[in-house]
């Protein structure tokens, strides 16, 4: 049964270089429905990336549960849960087509089938004609398009995106946000999108989940009142400005509460 992502009472601690114990997440509970894009936003250091690492199966939480489609994801990396990082992390010795087909090859897909799948995805992300180029021959925006193609071609059940456009300039970010919306319209992936940018969250997500400052807790959730297909126009409206102000207020409130808790 496709239940999507279900997180309940997740807690995580780690030991800093100083030796001090730091609580990164505190009783985090959230859901991401099948086919939904949920944006996770919060102050730097609030545990956003830690949460993604737990969902990806890279870290084991101190307590709580993380389940996808009814199965635990704790400590169990899977091709069903694919991560796109801020850095494209491409293989410099492989060309664009080889980078995109890398995961397909490891999964055992035949050569002709994986080349066809890669070509289809490269056309979707606007990189047809660049199949034989190497990463160092591409701009930063083009490299991130390759990273998106490499992730989407695997057709993961959930895509985990950790500030994937943060290193790009404003114009490129808007272009890739539009590309992500287009890919979602075509493929319907379930996506958890981590960002520190309120405008970006409003541009790409159906729902925005606000975390407090460390230790990260779910502070508030907002539904973006506009279909993704109409999101570009929505970004210029007073309604969007009100939403962004509400998210900003929730972030500020969450930071204040976290500071008060530390004092106590």
C-alpha cells in the first residue's frame, strides 16, 4: 500500500568536535503524501539535512520511526529513495550520458534500454546534444540539470533534494525551479525539498513545513494555495507575498521558542 513518507517522534543527537553532545532533532513528526512536493525550511543548523540523511538511510536516529510505504527506512539505503545534493556530484571521468546511465547500469538494465531512458531524460531537462560532454565542459546550471536527470531517470519512489539550487544565481534558480515543476508534472514524483529560501519553497512545493532552530521541531505547516502549473504567475501576487510573510513569522517564532527552551 502506497502510504508515502511517515515520520513519527524522530530524535537525533551527535557529538560535536568539542566533545559536546548536540541534539539536532527533537520529536519530529511529519507526513509527505504520495505525489506531493513538500518543502522543509528552517534556520541553518536546525537539522534539515540530518532529517534527509535519516530518510535516505544514511543515518540511524536515536529514537522515533521513519517509514516509507509502510516499511522502515532506518539504516537501509535504497534506490527507491534518491538524493540530489547542492553540489551536482557528477563523475568527472564520465560524460553526460554515462553519468545519467550510471545508476541504471548498476541496476542491471541493458545497454540499449538505459541509453534510451537517458536520452529521454536528457531531452526533458534540455540537454539533448550534450550527451558526450564532460562535467568540466558544462556550466553550473547545466551540471545540476545532469544531476536532476541522473536522479529522475531512476524513477525513485521518493526524491530527497538537499538545497539543490542554492549555489546558483537567481536567474538560474528560477529556471531550475520551473524545470522541477515541469518534471513533476510529467512524472509525479514524491519529493521532500530542503531549502533555506522562503521564495523557493513557495515556488516549488505544495506544502511548506517550517522547523524551529536547533533542536529542530516542526513549528508550523502551510499549504501553498495555487496549482504548480500556475506557480510562476502566483509568485508575483499579493497572496504569495502574504504566504511568504506568514512563513517568515513562523520561522522567527520558532527561533524565539528554541532560544527560550535553551535558557530554561
